[in-house]
C-alpha cells in the first residue's frame, strides 16, 4: 500500500468523526450536551443504508438529467437519497433530545444516554433487512479538484476524495464562520455562556437551542450515512464500534472550536488506519513482532484518550483556555421567569 493511499485512507476515516463532531460543537456551544451521538449515528447508518439499497433503480434520467455514466458528483441518486434519509433520522432523534432537555428541562446526560440505547435498538430494527446487501449500494467515486490535485502530496491526499469528504472541508469553514463571524453565532454562543443575559436582550433561548441541537442531529445523521453508504458500503450491527462516543471526547480536545476539531478527528483516523497496517506485525531490529489484535482494536481509543489527557494538561498551563473552552452554561437548563 502506497503512502499516498494510507494517508488518503486516514482522511476518509477521519471524516466519519469530523462531521458529527462539528454538529456536537454547535449543540454544546448553545448549552446543550448530547450524549446520544452514538445512537444517532448508528440508527442513521442503518436507516440510510436501508433506504439506499431500496432506491437503486432510481436514475438521474428519471428526474430529467442524463449524464453519460449516470453519476453526478461521483454517485448515483440512491446514495444521496440514503444520505438525506440519514440526516432526517438524526434530526428526528435530536428533536426528541431537544424536547426532553429544552422544553421539559430534563437532565441532558440522562436523556442522551437513553437516546443512545434507543438509537442502537432502532438500528437493529432498520438493519435486519439490510445485512448482506452491500452489493446493492453503488460505489461513490473519487473526484479530482482541478489544479489543487496537482499539489505534491497534498493533492493526492486531500483533493482526490469523494464528495462527502469535500463537504466536510466546507462544513468546517461554515460552522466556524457561523459561530464566530455572524450575529446568529454570537447569539448561539451567548445562550451557551449566559442564557439569562441573552433572554434579557430579547433572544428566544429555547428556539436557538432547538436549532443548534437539531443541526447537531443532522450532522450525526450525515456521519452515520457516510459510514454505511460511502465509506464501508455495507451495514453490520454494531458497525460504529462505539466510535460515536469518541465524538464527545473530540469536542473537548477541540476546545469546542470547529477548526481544532479537524486535528482531533485526524489523529483518531491516523491510529484507526494504522491499526490495520500493524496487524501483519511490526519490524523491530530485523524481527517481526506480532501485536495482539485486541490491543490493535483498542489502539485508536486509547491513543485519543491519552492525547486528551496530555492536551488538557498543556492547556491548564496556558492562556488558551481563557479564550476558547467549554460554555459556562453547558448542561444547565434554561428556565424562563
């Protein structure tokens, strides 16, 4: 496997975590913690895949478009239909979380954990008719970005990817821009820092939090659809391997900032890809050392947690945390007078 292919695979694997992390950052910036990410991702992965395999007969020509290879943006219609279904599923589950925690002021942690169980059960219901049908999902082609794909190394790794990877680049910029360069972003951050002050200025705090939480659900849904349809191309029960929980850790690693989320996601992606490379053994001083598969399976999680600990220690000794960090009113319900 060439080095270019390895690093390109890291980008593909990291995208699965990056997209939900961006959504969770947005949600938490408004003051709502969502521990139901794992449930949203796995339910969306199953639901979107089921929709995709049942819409394979849909062609672009049926909606008035007739590309030569029946692919637009590197994919056939069923891929986008499935991804859209995943987004909708994520938004619906997020809406349940919003109703419980924003309207009824229930405990955000309890609600999130409950929705994880709910989403996992829902994935079993959706996925029972999707197992073993990977051949029915049309592949998603890589698209080369003109000029940019000619940049040495960077072009091969970052600009010869599928459409959802490119979308993740745009989402990072969009979430950063909205949160830190728009009036609505100021409102979102204020509701997460001091909801009472925001309310006194005429802001509908609950409405802002609803929008933020549902957007977070949409991103979790897109991440789930990306996992089963675009990245893996199949559905298997428990295929997330609890990686949805890593999203919560990545938000902390990123200091609730979308740009830093890129680095956290790519670190996890690096260790995730390299665990497979190490399965054949590691050459140490001329000898091939076999690493137990159980250790390799936990390597991405352990590495991410170690990075989180080291990162936290470094931040505690710097001034960065004063500028960006956890919202003051995170997990605190807003009760109107």
